C-alpha cells in the first residue's frame, strides 16, 4: 500500500476540520433587531456617508454578505457587529442630548483618527473606503450633528 505524502494528509485534515466547524451554530444568527430610534444627522450627505461606511456594524440595518455564513468568517463578522452595536448604534439612538452629543463626538474622533472603518472592512467593502475629503466631511458632519 502506497503512503500519502504529508501535505495531502494535512490538506485532508484541514478540509475535514473546515467542514466540521460549519456545524458550530455561532455566527449564523443574522437577525437585525428593530430600529428603535434613528440618529438625527446634520445633513443628507452625512447620513449617506454614515450609511455607506458605518451602518453594517453600527446599526440594526446590517447587510449580511454571503461570506458571513461561512465559519470562521461568520464568527468574526458576528462578533464585530455585536461589538459595533454595543459601542455605537445609530438605530438605537438616545434622545438625551448630552448622550447624543457624546456619541457623535466619539464617532467624530474615531473617524478623524482613522480608526473607523477598520481597514479590513473597507477592504471587503470598497464603497465604505473614505477619501480624505469624505473623511473630513464625515467628521465635520458628526461634529455638526452633535450640536
């Protein structure tokens, strides 16, 4: 009986493991909660920028791409959305003006420092990638919305 090379054995093991992790139920619950209260932006242009660059992780209106159903990417996607909604959710906005101002200020700071959107999100979603002008416009829009 002929022995298989080590790389074929490794490949087969990886294929089997990949198939098995698809059975893990985490990361496949893609229900979007109801919109409770939407944030009020200073302009339609700001809202459009926010919807294109932020809504998938920071709202209850997430668009779940096909790859969000395949583990382990599904695990990472769900974790990012849960964390994003927990930190800032444009679909569950506070009517308290002090809280609203703080949230907009935090969003402006994250955008101005280039922390948001994350590079890997913009890589997978080209329409979310912001030019310098768009980033400046978004930061200004967040600052104006905070007022």
